[in-house]
C-alpha cells in the first residue's frame, strides 16, 4: 500500500501505556523530520516512510477540522499548542493522544501522551458533535475547508464554554495540567535507571532534579489557581458592592433634598460624601480587569510549567531507552532540542511569574486606596445618619432609612472583605528561581552531548 492510498478505519483501538511518549519534529510546512520508536511502533509506519511525509499522514478522518485550525493559529503566532487528537495508523487502527506542539528554530517539535484525565471522555463527546456539524457545513452548505474549520472552532468554543471554560486557552491549560497529574511523576520513577553511569546518568539525574523543581512549582501554582478563581468570584462581589455604594449615596442625596429647607446640613454632608464614594467606586472598577489579567497570567504560567514537565519527561524517556539498549546513543541528538524548548519555557515562566507578582502588588495598592476611600465614605455616612436623628428627620425619610442602613452595614462587610483580600495578596507572591532551573537544563544538555561523544 502506498502512503497516498486511502486507509479505512477498522475501529480497532490501540492501547498506549502511561509511560509511553511519542516524539516527532517537523519543518515549518509540517513535514516529518524525525520520530522516536513509540511513534514508529504505534503509527505502524517505518521511520523511512514517516520521514519527509506530512504529519497528517496519521490524521483520522473523524477529527474536527476546527481542532487543527486552533493548533495552527497558536503555532504560527509563535505560541505552543496542544489538543486531544485521534490518529489513524497504517493498518487502520486508531489511537488517542494528548499532543503538545512547540515552535522551534527550524520548525516544530511534538510530544504526545496517552490521555488519562477525566476531561478526555467529555472531549470525545464534543468532537463527535463538532465533526457532525462540520460535515453538514461541507455537504449541505458547500463550505470550503477554511469555512468548515471556522464553523468547527465556534462549536468547540461554545461547548467548552458549557463545560465552564472561559476560553480555549483556559481549556488547554486545564487539559495539559490534568494529563500531567494523571501520568504522575515519571522522570524519577518509570524512567529512572540506577544502573546508568557516566554522561547518560547525568542526563537522568538532571531530569529527576528538574522534575522535582517543576513539581514544586506545580503545587505552588495550584494555590495560585485556587487564589485566581477566588479572586474572580470576589471581583464580582466587589463590583456589586461598588454599585450598591453608588445607590447609597444617591439615596442619601435624594433623602436630603426632601428636608433641605429645614436641615440644609444634611444636604451638604450627602454632597461631600459623594467624592470619596466616587473614588472608591472607580478604584473597585479597576480591580476587575486587573483580576482578569492576573488570572490569565496564572493560567499561562501553569501551562508553561506543565509543558516543561512534558519535555523533561521526554528527555528522561530517551535516556532510559539508551540505557535499556532499545535505542542508540545517537537518539540523544534530540535532547538539545528539548533542552531548548525547556529553556524557552523557563524564560516564559520567569516573565509570567514577574507579571503575576507585579499584578498582585498593584492589586494590593488598589485595595488600599479603595479601603481608605471607603473609610472616608463610612465616616460621612455615619455623620449623615447622626444628623438625621439630631434634626428629627426620621419620619420624613422613613421609606429611605432602611435601605440606607442596609448599605451602611454592607460597606462594613465590603471593608472586611477588601482587607482580607489585601493580606492574602501580599502573602501570595512566590519567588521564581530561574537560575536553578536553567542549571539543571544545562546539566541535561551537557550529559546528552557527552553521551553521544562517548559512543
């Protein structure tokens, strides 16, 4: 059978072990330049057949076009991508992977793993629906491939939204993090080879040390994620509070106008307290986009750490195959490329960590300003309430006093929430040791080069 012949899916599904990782590189056009033994064995093509062929040689016809369009959009913008993908082997069998793709100097590198997270079943259901919609768009409405892909993207984003994801980027981060968690720690367990000696032992030791550092970051990022989710929920409460404060001032001013002739001081105080309230509201409104940006930075940081973990596991898998005699030392020629990818992720992690910490500090400052203005507002509102009693205006303002008192109490609750958030923000900033990570990457690279030279 030639590579160009159509292959009919047989429905037979291959099982892929949790410790198995697929590796391949392509040029900018998507033509395969290299692949590892897992890719060769599972695709059922020989390495010679794969080399120079387009990577979509293993594309399954049931895959939605929108998935690939999203991947290429990210890759061509210089960003790493990922997706659940069903592939078709040469013999018609199929296999599922969670694929990561990363831009490199000469093209793209891809590391793929067997899906294991709970999200996978939902994704298969969504893909089936989206593929059916795309088929209808092509067959009944005569859309071309690009138009069909756009329809697929819209359907994907809609269904991901129904699952609670705010964007495809959010989904991608959760999917990769979930798959990493489902696989567990492999570089220091499944790929560990205590019998290894010399440079190859340095590669494995460096991969194990790097895994420990990344695992620590993942655990810390989990607290970042939880904080991020709480911040978004809190931002809604803060925004609601700011709007209630506006209503409080408006109610107090309306009430004061009723008795302006007999108690002009009430009107003056109500007018003055509008200034700190307006400042507090403006400050609280600025918190919402800041919190949204913070969550975005945290999500990207989590994705970069998880991606570095995948590439580090691939390094350890290559080294383990060499130690086991399943691959020649020349297979370690791919390790420097993976080290480049990890190093790039480390630099991006550092940049994102700085942005996260800067946003945390900025939010603390905004909270402090809002707190000061709310304290001024509360003081004026208290004075206004006392003046109402002194001027015996309660009866004239009876229908407004209850709502105003409610908002007065709410302002206290808002202050408590803001102070608590401020303290939590201050303690959330985490230092990021880029040099320690870079040291282990350099150790791995040197070991890989030394092992090849020794061979």
